[in-house]
C-alpha cells in the first residue's frame, strides 16, 4: 500500500486569526495517563485547569493504543514467586513486595474495579492490573467530573505562544479552526513532548550510538478464545510459555513455511478482564519514528499487515485460538519512544538499576528496563533488585531553556535506557500528578516551576495520597 511521498519543498502559509479561550491557571496538553494525573492533581491543589486532548476520549495508550494492563508498581519480593504463578495469561508475579505508587493511580484503579472494569493487582495477575478500555474511558471522565477541570477534546496542539516571561499559551488545530488556550503554566503530557519541542526546549531521540528508537506496536484483541484449551496446551509444553510470552516452536514452524515474518522473537499476549478475550502485543514495527507522519502512516499499514498474519497463525497453529477472531485493533499503532525533553536532571540506567534516591523525589518507580530491539527480534530486560525502588526527581520534569512549562509521562528527561523503565502507565501517571501539583503551586505563587521549592511539591503530593516515603 503506497504511502504519500515525503515533501520536496516548503511554503509560507497565510496569516490567520485564532479564537482565544479564557485564561486558565494550568493548561494540560494530552489526556493519557500523565495528563489525567496532572489535571486531577492541579485541580486538587486549587488550580483552574483546562485539559486539551487530540482524541474525543481520555486514556492515551490505555485506550487509543489498546494497551490494556497497568504495569506492576509493586517492588519485587526477596523470594522467587515462581511457584505461586496463578495464571497462564499473566506474568509470573512481577511484584508482590510493596506498592510504590498511590495517589491518582490508586484512585483510578479503585474506581475501575468498582465499575467492573479492572482486576486488582494480585499473585494471579502477576501484580499487573488488566482493565477494559471502555471502562477506562468512562472512569477517567467520572474521576474528572466535579473537579472543575474543563475539557477541550478534538484539539491537536500545533504551536505555542511565547512572551517575554516564557510560554503563555498553546495553539490547537480544531474543527472550529485554530484555537488558542492561554495559561500561567503549561504541562506537556503529549507523550512525544510536542509542546516542549514547539517551545524550543532541547531534546534527544533514540539510542546514543545510532539514534534508533524502540519499535511501535499495533495492539489487538481477539475474542472467542478458549482459555481451557490454551492452558492445557501450555501446561503440556512448559518450555514454550512463561505466563505471557513464548510459542517459539510453533512460530518457527510457520516461519519455515513462509506464513509468518513478524520481526518478534515470540508471541506476547495478556489475559483481559474477560476470559474469552486476549490482548496481543506481538506486532513489531521497526525503523519508524512516532513524530514523523509518513512513518506513522507506514506503521498503521504495516501493523495491520502483521495482524493479518498473526491472527491466521494463532488460529491455525495455537490450541485455544481455533475459533478466535479479531475483535478490535488500536485506534492507532502505539509508540514506545520519541522525544526525551532535556531537563534539569537526566535520569540514567544507573539511577534506575541502583535504585538511586534524590532529595527532590516526586515519584518512586520499580518497572524494569525493558527494551524491545529497535532493529528487530530480541527484548532486553534488566530488573531492579528485590525490594528496591528508584526515585524520579522533580528536575526531570523541568525542561531546560523554557519557562512556565513542565513535562510529564513518557517524554520526561532521561536516557534511552531509563525511558525504557519510566515510560509505563503507572509511573507516567505519578509524574503527571507531580507535574500538576508543581504547576498549581507555580501558578498560585506567580513563579516559574523551576523556582518552586521541591519540599512544597512533596508535601502537597503526600496530602494527595502519593507515596513518597523512603524506600530501601
Ligand atoms: C505496545 C506498547 C505496550 C505497552 N505496554 C504497557 C503495559 O503493559 N503496561 C504499562 O503500564 N505501560 C505499557 N506501555 C507504555 C505506556 O503505554 C506509555 O508509555 C504511556 O501510556 C505513556 O503515558 P503518557 O501519558 O506519557 O502518553 P500517552 O499514553 O501516549 O498519552 C498521550 C496523550 O496525548 C495526546 N496527544 C499527543 N500529542 C498531542 C498533541 N499534539 N495535541 C493534543 N494531544 C496530543 C494523545 O492523543 C494521548 O491521549 C506500552 C507501550 C506500548 C507502545
């Protein structure tokens, strides 16, 4: 399927008028896990908040990307949990120690469970939280209802307004034409750091050696899956399955016959809140950058080509999938890695793996460094030691060179390896909450976030139920 050719020239656009919405204290751009955390927290800290989002619903990768499990935010236990594996569709317990994130995340999970849209983290789920994407959309809206946060959906940030003191607004493309939203403080939760980049904040992309980023994945759900048949197959072939991934021997058969050429080493799939539906994370789209519209177009086409192969493979080769069918794919192929905005501190792999502590800690995190090979097959996993968690400092949310701006979620300041840990949704929501609190304090005290004292952010986060106690 041909993709529109890349541009060969540029042209100057005519000037245009934009409509300007009334000023807010805090403007949050992007309504994914980080943006939900930031908007909730800023409002709870007393700010008048506008939350702008490209799609017509909240959740980001959790909904548009169909990424249906909140990664474990529990420390790993000192003893192996191999023997206490409860399910063949969830990881071998990837937690079981102490939870290190609470705050907005804990409220979201509680409400999702009350709405029948998620399972609590437990040995059975491997301490991850499987959830239903429609329940996530509804629950996120319910949580914001009554907080005073004003929503602007179908609004794509395409530029910024700067004045002498730093950023003062964001330009959105909408069906109503260009709209400008102004605010004292802006929080970039676009995942890609779009707003920070438009404002001139410096950033890095990809591995130090070659600039390559982790691959993209078009997630999909299959329905009419027979768990009992699948379970009995993998129980009889324990070397073929580790709880969420495997089936290499069956894949090899299909590869040899020319029926499968997906550049992944194995099949990665997760159970969902419904026993007859599985969430499949097995497409791998390499050599694409999630901030390049031509690459994004190619990724959607390639993702669907791989889904066609994978669904045929699963039905033909894998017991339990005989009658399964493709129920849904992501609204968009989801992106693991793009811009890392340079902040006052750059979190490193060493900080993650040594479980480093910082005085200006705003969130704890435990997810391993998890790098899907940018070039094709292979996945690198480096775990944090048992019982330990690392700190994310406030300085990682403070972009260099731009005032009145914070970043949160996947685009905070860190190296390619550190991002491979802090990119997951619970951590993104926690950095979002911290950015929202810092933004609210900055707006209330008429200062740029860079000058906000970290202890003030920490005490408001603790008041809002975040975990910031000292970990081992
Ligand atoms: C295939 C895959 C599997 C993953 N698996 C897991 C997993 O199992 N568990 C886990 O916890 N994490 C997982 N992750 C990681 C996780 O989903 C993301 O890193 C996380 O969602 C980042 O949160 P965020 O809020 O920073 O960004 P996003 O979730 O990407 O949200 C960004 C939001 O901003 C909006 N936006 C973007 N640009 C603009 C713009 N210019 N204007 C307006 N709005 C904009 C988007 O529409 C979106 O709603 C996975 C990621 C991928 C790609």
